[in-house]
C-alpha cells in the first residue's frame, strides 16, 4: 500500500483523490506563518475603532466560513442549514448568561455538542438526497428553525429576541474595546483553520474528499458514505455553534431574522468560501477578509440611496465569480503558480 492510499475497513485500499485541497499540501510551518499574518491587519488598524470593528466581523465570519467549508468544500455537500447551528450557539450563550448567569466560556462546550447533535439529526434524512435537492432540504430546515424561534417566545424571546446586558469583563466575554473582540474572533478563526488543516491530514479528511470526488465510487470501495457525511457535518456544525455563541456576545442583541436570515447568514458562509476558494484551507479566510469590508462599505454608502443594493452587488459578484473564477481567489492563485512551475 502506498503512502497516498486510503485504508478501508475491509483491508483494501483506494488511491487518495487527486484533487485534494491544494492548501493541504503546504507544510505546517507555512500554515503557522499564515496564522501569524492574520494578526497584522489588527496591528495596522488598531487606531480606528470602526475598522477594528469591521475586522472583528471579518475574523468571525472567516472562521464560520472555514467551518462551513469542512462539509461544503471538502465534503462537497452544499448545506444551507448552518444558520440553524449558528442560532443554537447564539441562543445558548445568550440565554444561559441572561437567565442563569453562566459564563459564555463554559457554554461553548455544550453549544458545540448540541450543534453537532442537531447536525447529525438533520443530516440523517437530508443526506439521502443529492445536489440541489439536498440544498433545498437544508434551506427548508433553516426556515423551520426561523419559525420555531419566532413562535416560542417563552424560550427565545420570539420576535423581540434576547438582549444581553452589558456587564464588561473577561469572564462574561463582554469587552469595552473593539480590539478585544477582534482578538477573540481571531482566536476562533485560528481554531477553525487549525481544525481544517488537521482534518485534511486525517482519515476522515481523505474520506470526505473521496465522497466529494465520486460518491458512488467511494461507496463501492467500502467507505461508509452516510457516516462520513454525518461526521463531517457534525464537526462543521460544532464549530459553527461556537461561532454563533461568540456572535451573540459580540452584538449582544439576537433575534430570529438576525440568526436565520439566509442572505446574511446561511448563504453568506457559502459566498465567502466560493469567492475565496471552495475546498481550500485559506479560501474562506481570504473571502471573509475581502468581502466583509466591501460589504460594510457598500451598506454604508448605498443603503440610503437604494435599500438592499449591497446584497444585489454581492450577488452579482458571486455570479461573476462562479462564471469566470470558478476556483476562487486562492484556488486561482494556486492554479497559476502550478502553471508557471510547469512552464519553468
């Protein structure tokens, strides 16, 4: 058996997928250097509260996009249900803190566990569908979660939502200055990237890539396709729930439209990943650092003239990216580098 083969439960083996995530070939040192460089914008912009706040959003959504990329990019399953896991983490952090005074730091672990369990429960029936049918099913799950959160006002606050009182302190995950939130969200982004790197060097990562490349061939080779998808979704959802908890303590006001809006949450994870580079380690990060600041500038300048204009522009960017830059920013750079290396 070669080093690049995948060992199966029955003792056989299949070759590792050829189109493995390009960034997964980078050495750990290169990934570490990239993680260190992520803090550079924070150092350069620390004097501007506005831009540090935007950067905090970019870090958070970069981590959330990296979490979505685990199942959407590496596993090839275009999920629109991640708003559900995001909402689970947000509501758990906010409610545990406001009702029982439990620190959000403590809530992160049960939030990740509940998010992963919910993902497994949702995935078992929906993963029996493929392609657009799977995406439609997950979108329906997100809409059901929106209705449930809106109706059960005794738990979620209904349309009023939940207001987290301002009690500044490290134990409460509530800070006085934007740079502190940016540093916290950067830590989450580093965690999401580290998990992605480790995943791509693990058996589960190889299996996810094999399922993405050819699900029928992977099943014929002995891979438990449904189990692999569910594990990938659970890992992705657990990280997403952690991001949702950080989001709740960041903005301190949550309600169903904020958490379950497809255009602002569910589709956004996919948008950032597609533009940055689907199925790459650093694509979601680059997508977030590019799109989130642009989105904020467009919202600030165009909303007064034409409500929703920033969404229309971002949708256009997504369509153009799908048509002319299918690999995304990172994927295109990697492809160009390989082409130049072959010509050299």
